[in-house]
C-alpha cells in the first residue's frame, strides 16, 4: 500500500538582500561576539600573509647563487643562498653585517653570514629592512623600493639680509626708486609729488625736484644721457636734465594715471604704461609717440625692456603678461598663467629669464619664448607690489602687508621671510612696500614704503652656512600652473 503523501510547508519568498543580511548576522554571531570591536590582530597570521605577499610580488626574481668562498671555509657553505637580491644604485652603502641567509636583501648584493629560521616550506619569511634595523617594524614593500633622488635643484646658500639704514624725508608714501648708473646716488618718487635724490653711501638728501601735481609712480635714470624720467598719476611723463635739474621735455598722450616706466637699454626709446590699459612707446628726443601698444583689458602696472626680442614685456591687472614686437607694435605672445593682477616683474641681469609676481603666486618664465619654468616654492599670500633680483640670484619681493621675502632664484626656495618695522607714529596698516631696487653691484637693496621711509638693506657679514643653514625640502610635484 502506498505511503501517504505529506504536503510540504510553503516557503516564504525572501529577497536576496534579506538573505544576505541574515547570513551576515549569523557570521557576526559566530565569529564576533562583541559587535562594536574588531577581532584582535594575530601576529602569526600577519606574518604568514606578508610572507605570501612577498612570494607573489617577488616570486619571479631569480635567486642569486652563492659564489665559492676561500678553500679553508668551503665546507661551511654547503648549498646556495635563497636570497632575493634587489640591487641598489651604484655606489650605495653596503648593508650592515650580521644579516642572515634566506633573507630579502635591500641594496647591493652581499655575502650572507649565517642561517635564518626556515618555515615549513623550506623558505624563510624574515624581512630585513633597508637600514638594517630590527624587523619588528611595520613591514612594507616600500622599504624594498629604490629611492629616486629629487630632480629639483638644491638652493645655493645666501647670507640673510638685514636693515642697516632708515631714511626719512618724504611727506607721503614712497612709490618709486631708481639708481644712477654711476651707483653714487638714487632717486625716489613719492605721493608728496616730489622726487628726492639721495647719496648711496651716507643716505644724505642731495636734491629735491618738484614739478608733478600728483604722486610720482615711476622713475628711470638713463645710462646713455644725463636724463632722468618720471611718471605720475597726473598723466604726465617728464624728462629731467640732471645738469640743469629741471624739466626739459614732457610727453603727452596718456588718458589717465601713468603707473610704470622703463627705458630701452640700446635705443632712445621710453615706455610707459598706465590706467588707460595702453603701453606707449615714446621717442625721447622728438617727444613723439611711436606706438600705442594696446591689447590689455585693464591697467598696465609693470613693464620692462630688453635689447632683443621680445623687447617689451608688460604685466597688467587683467592677469596677463604680453610680449610685444617693437618693430610693428603688435603682440607676440600672451601668457595667461596668473589668476590675479601682475603688479610686479623683474628681469634677471644675466639669464634669459624673468619672474612675475601676483597675489596668487610668483612665477618664473624663460625668454625669448616665455615658457613657464616653475612657481616659487611658497606663497607670500599678499599683494606683491615690488620685486627685484641681483646677479647673485637673490630675488626679493615686497608685499602690501609689509612682508619682505628673499628667494633663491635657481630653486625658488624662500630662504628669508622678514617683516618691515613701521616707523613710530605710523599706523600698522602703513607697512606696505611699494618699490624695491638693487644697486648696480647687487650688494645693497633699497625699499620704498608706505610709512614714508626708505629702508636700505645689506647682507649679514657674520652669517655662515653653519649659523644659518638652508632649510630646504624639495617639492613632491612640479605644478604646471
């Protein structure tokens, strides 16, 4: 007689998610009674896991066979070494003695001394770190990688600069400075509408010139003639004869204040840039405007010239730097690397390179094509109004907040970061630096400041590389912009 058939109970349909969560809960109940904590680490399991990782990562490396030793010790070495050798760069230091056989060898190949503990498979699981210290450290394959030296140039040592003279005499912000080609005197222009001439050696006032009716923003002294040129917020550009100490020419054409001024080194040509967004090229003798270099969208606040193309380079509040062809008065190249106004630029006296400063960064470019070299390695984080560089490769930048930073030109490393001291009676906010210029030897620096003073700086003679070491850390990456 057939057995009675029993009906199976219907199985409740469950989603895959619900089943997975159930399985997970069961696993947690089994293996982790305390849900809030991880299981304690097992040192033996970690060692086995790392041993397996080493075998997977370096299993393809052929073991180095042991070369025969001297005859008297040949019986001590019976067999070949199972060491995996990762050869280091040439000339690297030898690894310390006492390292055992069957170990992973870091650096140049060497002769093992004794036998290490061997695992069940006949292969060792011990790792000797690169520096020969105990293997209780955190094991990492990074210890086995060859270190690549940084390609970033190491900075040259420069003595720190110190302020050795403060000159007072102007009644307003000091906005511009220029040195005489003979290096005996320098001139400064101020918001008190005067130009003062000072003796370099003593800091004594030699002469005061009046003629502008607004602040004097730009100055240049010719090395071909006995002329000095000045530009100001009164839209005027003046040529002063230094034999008669009076204005002999005025150049009319700017529609607004003139902010910067430069003299061509080989031609009788003057360049001025201002708030009308135009850099104007003037013939010194005839007072004629040769070109109006238009193309910027905002104030032209910095300009310099060179004897070869590009002969004119301008920086503007529109964040761009433009190279100009002086033959045709046209733009050659536009550099758009900066994100803020380019208020200051400086040409290196020896190299075919220049630097430009903005509130976002200080950048170095090569000439004549204008390729971007690199950013300076730290940010001043202020508006930079003034910068200068000497033949020794010491670049200085002066900021609106009174910070004056000295840089190594080659590497972009800032080796000194100083704050100017406001004169008694001035506000703390009057600590801005508006102009900076080296003398023709590069051993003296003059800064013009918002507290109406002129400060002179020189290198500290007592400083040595031991007393002021270079604290340099090469960058991990080279930023393109």
